[in-house]
């Protein structure tokens, strides 16, 4: 399997003064810094607001780390699409079929500008994704409910509105961490080139069974 090279696949969008760049390499990420107040919630701090976390993800095969950058070279938003960890349920579906949208975050100062939508579009807009099942797991304890002034159910609906236009739909699963809270959510996007056999295996995998 060919491994995607960031410099060959990078796309750039502009949203007002913000530049959004996909497939950022670890070397490129080292050139930027997070806004000092980015990612601090009342009850949660994202692991991804440590630059090394983004660098490590960018170094993985086929990974897509997409950054939203202000003119002062500060990271004001980001998204991460990578393969699941080897000990996760979703890694069991054949070889490198499932890819997780591990994070989409936008700093509070830059929200309501369409950055999350554009970041997600660059994460899943590469032709490679048509060979994959992309998925996201929403854990309510990681959501910035205080900063957004939303209830867990409102935040959940916001995620659905963000992901559905890109072909994601909600799927049921008995994965234990997802089942811990009713508001948690699992969404997936089956690529157009994914075979019926793999789709069937995905159906059974969601409930911890081999097809």
C-alpha cells in the first residue's frame, strides 16, 4: 500500500483571515504554536493542544492533520484523521480500513466562522477516504459545554449537524465506553469503494462480533 506524503496531498483554504491547511507534516507543525488560551475548558483539557501530540499523529501512515492558522502563525483550530490504536475494537476490521476523526477543535475566539466545517471537509475530502470507513466517537465528558453554553444533548445535535453533510450517519454499537452515557455518539461514513463484505463485517464489529 502506498503511504500518502503530506507535501503531495496538501490543500489550503482561506476563511477570512484564517488559513486552513490539510496534511500538515510534523516538521511543518513545529513551526506553529497554539494560542495560549486554546483548549482550556472548565472540566477538560484536550491532549491535542500539546503540539507534540499533533506531530506524533502527523507522522503516522496516511494521517491527515489539518490546521487552522491565524496570520501570526498561531494554531486556532485543528482536526486529526488517523487509524485507530491497535488495542481498539475498530482496528480489527481488516487492515487499515477504519480511520478515526480523533479531534476537531476550534478555539473559543474563532468559533462561529465555519472553521470546523472546513476542517472536516479537508479531513474527509481526499480520494483515499472513499476506500475507508471514517468514524467519530463523541464522549460527552470531553465537550466544552460551559464554553458553548450548550447542554450535552444540544452539543450532540450540533455534532450531528456538523458531520451529516459529509456523509456520516449515526450507528448503534455496544462499545462499552460509548455506552457509558446516553448522550455519547458514534457516527460513521462508509466510503463509496468499500466492498459489501467489509460493510457487513463493520455491522458485526459494532457489536463486538466477527462476521
